[in-house]
C-alpha cells in the first residue's frame, strides 16, 4: 500500500482530541460530514476549507498526537476531511488504535516535524517503511506497520475487516 | 526469554511466546462498558456487524454509573436502551443506578490474575492491580469484542516503577502515583505497561494498589500491573473468588524500556494543580488555597480504606463553613460496609453530603462546580471542564488531604495534626 499526497499542516506536540474536534459538538452532531466542518476549528479555523481544496492532504504532528479523551469522532472527522494519512513523531495510544479501527493510516516517524515543511509532496510506502519526500528529494525510514494492522487498513477498518472474514483470522 | 508481566499474560493467552511490538489476537475474558460508551458500542454492532447478539452473555457487563441516579430524561432513555440490550441477550450482569462505578464492580466481581479485561472506559487499567491485563478501548473495539470475544493488541513495552520504603503517616498511594506521573509526565509511559514493583508496593493493601493502577492511563500507559501475592488472594477470597487466584510476577531479568525508582520514605503529600494531571507539587506549595467543594470518591479513591481514613480524620469535627464535602462510595458493597462500620454516620455528622454509589462529581453529571469555584478531589483527572464547568479549577489529592482540607476549608497538609 502506498499513499501519495501533500503536507497540509504540521501540528505541535500534544495536539489533543478536543482540538481536533471540540467535545461540545460531539453530543449535538452525529452526521460526520457536518461534524467535519469543525475540525481543528479552535486552533486552525481555515483547516476544513484548505483540506477541501487540497488533493490527498496529509497531516504531520509532533509527539503525543491525539492525546486526551478517547472519542472516536477525532480520527473520523480527519478521515471525513479527506486526510489520507497522519504522520507523527508519536501518538497517544487510544487515538492510534482508533485510527486503524476506522481505516485511517497513521505512521510514526522520528523527528518528522524537523524533516518536512508544509506543502511538501510525499509518498508513503507502507510495506517498505519509507517516506519519499518528492519536493526535497529525501527519504525517511519508519518502522513498517505490522501485517495485521495493514490488513485492517486495506479492509477499510475493523468492522469491514470482521465482515469480510466473518471474525478475526488467527 | 525473560518476560515482563504483560508479556507473560499475552503469551499465555496466545499460547505462544510473544514479545514487545508483536501484534496479537487474543481471547477476552471479560468486557464491559457503561452508560457513556455502551450505547455507541451497541449501535456499532448493529451498523458495522449487523448483529445485536453478544458472544457470551456471562462475559459481558453493562453498568449505569456515569449518569446515575439518572439526572435527566435523556440519560434515563439511554439506560432504557442499555437495559433492553441486556435483556434480549439474557445478560446476567447488568448493573443498575446506584450499584456503583463500573471499575469497582469489576474489581469486586470479575477481575482476576492473568485475565484479559477490556472496558469501554480509559480507566480500565485499574484491574492491573489484581494482575489482569486490563485496558480501555473505544466503541468500535467494544462492539467487536461483544460480538466475537476477541481483540487485537500490540504487545507493549514495559516501564518499571520500583517503589521502595515505607509510607509516612497520612501519605497515601495516591501521593505515590501523583509523584510518579509528575516525574515521568502525562505521556511518559505511552503504549507501555506500567509495572509497579518493589517492597513499597508489596507493603500496600490491594485497595492502595488499585489507586495506582487506576492512574496508569494518566501517564499514557496501556495498563498498570502489580504482582500478585497473599493479599490479592485474600482480597479475592473476601469476594468469594479465592479459587481464581494465580501467582503473577515478572521474570527477574525481564527487559524494561524504562524504569524509575520512587523512594517513599519521607515523601510529602502531593497535589496535581489545574489543569493537568502531571502538574504535580507537594501539598505544602498550595497550602491555604480556599476550597469550595471537597470530593471523596471515584474509581481512584472511593474504597473502604479511603472512606475509613476520611471518617477517622473527620470524627467529631465539622466541615468548614466556606466549603462543602461530598462523599460517593464507589460501590453498593462499599456503601453497606461503610454503614456497618459507622463511617457513614461519622461523615454525615461532620457535615458531608452522602451520595449514592456512582461516578458523580468526577464528570460533573451531579454536583457540578459553579463559576470560579475551586474543587479539591480524590479523582484522577483535573482537566478543564471535567467537573462540568470550564470556569472552575480542580486540584487532585489523596483522601487524607481531602478530609483534612474539608475541616479547614483550605488546602491543608494532612501530616500536621495540630493545624486541623
Ligand atoms: S469515577 Fe470518574 S474516572 Fe472513574 S469511571 Fe467514573 S467518570 Fe471515569
């Protein structure tokens, strides 16, 4: 599996799920399309508009991306905004897990925020564990995603995976 | 291969040696969720898997605790939705308004060493104190487990927390875990299993260990394990589950990704000040701060020994005029035992509002704070807005510090008996 795209934004350390989607909307709005309009609203009001204009947008985060409450709406709105991959220096555990469960690819790459700039075109090769930065003509390694988690992503998330196989295959 | 406790449990469940970084599919011994997370999990079963049938009704529980007793018609309707699901699945374990907090119920009735326990709540790590690999997950995961009885896990690295020495009087395991989180920070143990070891942990009661395991998630950990011993056996026996005891300990040469030694001899009572759990300082730094509401309870500190120490401190004393004290026993069992021991009477006489078992103040569904108010609480999170008001401040502390501060109406060091 490969994902090609453009780095839309770079977020700082400890970006939390409340910043991704504020808790106040979670209770009022169940429609993801409508909820997605508010993605990153409090810290980056232009995010949704810019994401809609960009082809295959990717986002980059520093350490502990997605910390805070375990709300699944956080990765879901990112996916709904068309984000094709999130690359961070590290993720908070439940957010990381939720991403695979909903079929949003996430990878961890050391010092990522220092290596890339907003607007860089990159290609992520999941099998080889390599990010090609086309703009800067550089390559960065990351630890390949375990096979089972790749299968989850290919199926589109945990529910489609379980439907496809009639349960867990082990 | 030498193994940590997490690697041992997951290898046992997998039936093969597993090590850090492996992704494994494992059977789940027990799964539960509550009125905040179960409705969404049921909907996910319906929409994602086209079923409402649980894999084994004896291994799934639902608990009405977050909005309990129900404060609104919306919450009551959520409870109806959950009840219906439990009934159609013939689930014998459905816990009603007033039965208690999900984690305390699971501790009393279900958790056992070497189990894998998954809850639809981030503080499921609590059960690590009984030697269970226990962790919180989102509603998609809970739905999948309710339907199939299995889940996927990444075998975590481990962070060894070596606690040594004897705790001074009125310094509690809560102070130890606050200190630890202050040292390693809120993401210091991300993805890791925290393993609490050392003579300091051996000397603690099971209840004290539960307080530490409960807060492992506040350092980002997946679970917070303690070794099992005669105290765990006695604890299980006291809940008529002695036969579920099994010994669990890490191998001596197990590999840890990180470790820290926490020396508790001479440790001061700690406080986490607004609005982060890792904003930790000795209580003495905040002494004298006026407190509007003191809260004793939650899945962190609502157990017998917490209520006992509060009653002991408040015996014959009165809650200060400028403050309110609310007490929520963590479960019905604890409420009854505290009544039998006369603790509830002591606390009520001192001026405490005695509330029905449940989450209560911890998420502000009841006794929410007013604008500009300050709370001192024995719970595990002090995030902005956590107790129902963005314009309020929450400090976290031990039950001893909470009880003493209720008498003075100000944040007070519990060690200095002359001042309260
Ligand atoms: S007492 Fe607080 S932390 Fe514990 S389960 Fe309830 S809301 Fe969560």
